[in-house]
């Protein structure tokens, strides 16, 4: 039985060691990473922004020789990986109608499937606005010529790559700061049916940015109910003024499935659950939040055939953690906070009922076990919030021959500590009589 039978698909985010403006070296590294990812069962690998040239080329981006070299190496990557059944996303500069665009190239089975340009080009970090133009759908062609081998490649942010076999896999792409814009391109893409979003990024690291980036991606994947793959440039692309951190993340529905350590090159894997994405969207669709019919006609869909379930998944472990207690946080402090929230929610719910029926007393069977203990503590908390005397809470303990000293003593001690009224009703004789009645 394969992972894909359960809706899983393996993905990878890579942050390789690159050399600035050395497209041949960088392409070799990318090819090596693709080979490893394919052998490890990945169906998608995402590289950082401008990964063929590196992001730190500055005014070298304007050099015709660098642009031409980047395209040559893009096609060499496609050719060398043609036998691997894996979608590859790499970054490079593409000149279109006398403008230069920061693009993500999508490759599959030896072909350049599409080019997705960056929309939110800013000067805040990398001085992008000096080198690149912002994509504008109304002012750009739908396809571009990059070489004789690829004379007409789909171009734009309105492109979705779909698996013709596994209909649940629909891939959208954006670049770096696109995520930070008020309405990211991927918002419209997920509304049109995208279940997976790839972000090719190269951001400079500052104190506190790791947590900001992580929270941003968690929130984005949560509200858009999707898997989000974020590949960041490595520290090999740093300069004396700015440092890249190699921070790669794979998120799904607001949960971080996998995260790389800062300043460590390499590759991370995870198996994303397409079934849970579709299931959660179905629940949300009660109010037509994800009404695909409103947006799907505004996107172009490119269909490919990803690998079918195979023997690989039978022999390898799932690349994600399936928690035994999914609603209980792992860290102790988080557990305490979660329990406190649950306790307050229950208490306030009971408080509203007490006020509504104008109750002055409460009766609780107190065994000394977990359930009755929680019930008593919640009731005491609700009485205190309502300014009612906790003495009017009657805790009834009903010992029998099955009662242990531990639970009995716990019940008595708990009632005393809470200041409630404890009453004891021994039911041993009643139980024996009942046994006699039923033979």
C-alpha cells in the first residue's frame, strides 16, 4: 500500500551552495540536488529565487552574457533531469520586451513548462527595483521566446500546474516578497483550486526575522488551506552588507511539517497530505469561501503526469510526524496554556447557563477520578465568576466495595480544598440488592 493511496505526495525544498554569477556551477549543484530528491521519492523540488545566477549579482543581471548563460543552463538542467519524474522550480532573470523579470522556471520531464514572474518587486531589501520590473498581466504577453528549443513558453502569474492523474495536486508559484504583499498572488491561486504553493525566495536575515517568516507562512497556509513550500537562498550568496540564512520551510494548513536550521545548506523533505487539504476546504465551503468557479477561468492550467504510486513508498517511512495526541502540544508550557484555555472555555460556558437559569446551587457526583475532578473545578471557577458561594456546590461521593482508598481520599481532599459541601452516600447495600434482583 503506497503513501499516495492516502493522498500523500513527497515534496522537497533545497538551499544549495551557489557561486555568484557562475551559472554552470550552480546548474551542476541543482542537477545533483534534483537527482537526490528524485531518488528519495520527491515529486516536487523547489530551489531559491534566482538560483541559477544567485541572487547577489547586482548590476551583473543587466549583462547579456549572464542572461544568456542562465537560459542555457536552464535548458541543460531540463535535459539532464528529463528521466526524473519530478517537478523542478528554479529561479533566473528573463528579459521580455526590454524589461528584466525575476522569474521562477517550472521544469518537468526535460521541458520548460512555464515561467512565473515576480509581482511584488521592492527596494526594501535586495534593491530589486533597480534590476527587475514588476509583472503586470495587462502589459505583458502570455508567452515568451527564450530560445529555439523553447520558442513559446507560458509566461505569467496566472499559471497552475496540475497532475492529470492525481487531481488533488494543483501547484501555484510565487516569489519571495510576493508573500508579504497585502494580497499575495497565491491567494487568488488557492481560490482557483491550487493546493500547493511554491515560493522561491532570497531574503536577507535580521534579528527576529526567522520567527516572523515562520509565523507568516503558517498563517498564510492556514487561511488559504494549502501546503506552502518556502526555499531560501544560502549564506553562500551573502555579502559584506547582507546575509542569507538558508531558511527552508514546508507548511500545511497552518502546521510546520519541516524546517531547516539557519545557515545550513541542504535539502528538507516532507509528505504533504492532499486529502486533508481537500477535506478542510470542503468543510469551509459551507459558506462558499473556496468557490473555485469564481476564479478558475482566470488561470491557465498546464497538465502533467506525475509518478504513480510505486514500490518506493512500501519500503520507506513517511517523511512527516503523525502525532499520537494531535490536540495536545508537545512542549510543557504550551500544554499548560492549552489546558488553561480549555478550562476557561468550559467555565464561561457553564457560567452563562448558571446566570440564564438563575441557579444558586449545583450538585456533582465526585468519584475522585479525572472526569468528576474536572467537572468540580470548572463548577467552582464558574461559581466564583458569578459571585456565588461555593458552599452551595454539593459534592456527592458514593463509595462502594469497588471504591479504592486512593480515589475516595482524593474526592474528600478535593472537596475540602475547594471549599464545597461534601456529602457521602454509601451505595454498597443498594448494589448488592440490585445484583440479587437480576440474579
